[in-house]
């Protein structure tokens, strides 16, 4: 999942309405594996436990249709007379299916390496404040209010847009995420409370914990500031919305994804360097960055003496402002 979908999304800075796509990342990978196993075992159907209200039914089934197009799909929530999570628990208890939840802790949660989501119960009313400090609610970290009074510094190294090291120690991307999950969790990083627009048309409220991912996105965005040219960066920021929509909507296995991923890789070929961040009570504070491919020139931008000829700005402004001037002349009848 990490190299296949998370790293390309990181390179594109893809976010869906500030959501860092944790569940959406996992579903295409799971769906593909379900299809592969079903075909290998000679199965005649695949069953999933998604409700008829959510996004995951779409994500799973699009992946299954891509890799096992003739496979029958069974979704009990859509076919049986199950109307609520409570009835689902009733069914599990009646059939001796072990559960890790109780009726009182029956949040709908999804956890993987990248994130943990919380939905349901008191969160269904947007007027309710999430009880972040309640024991057992947050699992990947602590609330900013409970975080240490002393900041933590971390330096993340990138090569062509992909994270390769923490504080000079090389490790694979999955281990970097694990390490940053620990550091971020300890400092109350990466907790968001949002109402998002589901694919199927309704709004849904969720609390997401993404400590390591939030740090990586921030570090990557910082490094892009000095390594990516203006036109490419602005175009990438626009395409990031399309890329996030594509992932969120379950269309990972599509020609558009392949084309946009190629753009993400190409636009990140100079995103190499080190980014230092300060983690403090839920905040990620930039603390310096360097790159062998930096486009930033202190000599050009300094307020002191430099090689830049400031007289050249006059001609540029005259040309840049010519359409504005011509419009004004027309309005005054002077053309």
C-alpha cells in the first residue's frame, strides 16, 4: 500500500477536503487482493460487510470489477434486513461472532498503518465536541492539550519526492511512517474533525488520526517550495484535487490515475533534500530546509546589494500592464 498508492499521493499532495485519505488508500489494495484470492481459490462470489451508506462498498467493488469482472458480489447490509449497527451486533452475538467492541464503544473505526478513523455515536451530531481526552478514544496519539510542554525536532530526508530517512537514518517508507506515527502521536499531531462529502451524496462527520502522514505531507510541501518551479507547482496543486477525488471515489485502477501518477513522479524529480520540523502540542512548525536542487537564491531575493538589476522591473511592468492600460484608454475614448 505504501509504495503503490501512499507515496504517489504524497508526491501529489493529494487531500480530500483536508482528509488524508487513509481508508481510501487501503480499499483498492484490499479489493484487488480479494479478487486475486477468490480467483485462485475458484470462489464463485465475494462477500463484504460494508453498509449501503458508505464509500467503501464502491471502493471494494470497483477493484473487484477491475480484476474479477465476472465475480458475484454479496453485500449483506444491502440484502438482509439489517438497519443499524446495533442490529449488526445482535446478529454477531446470536451467531457467536467475536467482537472487539461493545455497544457503548461502538464507534465505526478503521485503522491501518496510515491512519485511524472514528465515526458514529456522539460524533453523529456536529454540535458535540469530540472527547479527545477520554481514555481509549484516541489510539494513535494524545490530544494537543495532553502533549508535552517541550517541542520535538525531527528532520526528514526526501529523494525525488519520496521519504528516505529520519534524522539521517535511512529506512523504508513504511518504517518512516511508523516512526513518525510515534513522534506525531506523542505530540498531538494529525487529529482532524471534519464533515466530508461522501461519494454517495450525504455529508458525514468523522475524526481522523493521521500523525505520521500529517508530518510527511507538511515536510513534502515545505521542500516543494524551494525545488519546484511556480508553473508546475500551481498546476500540481490543481491536479491534486482531481487525484484526491479519484482516490476517494474508488477509481484508483483507472487510466486517469496512471496519467496523474506519471505527472506526480515527473514533477517531483527535483524534490530532494532535508526538512527540519518542530512538533509542539498539535502544531508542525517549519524549522529549516535544504536541497541540492533549490531554486531559492538568497543573492537574488536579498534586501541588500545583489546582482539583480532592479531597473528591468519597469519594462516588465509596462508590458504586463499593457492590457490594463489599453482597457482604461478605451473607456476614456482615447484609443
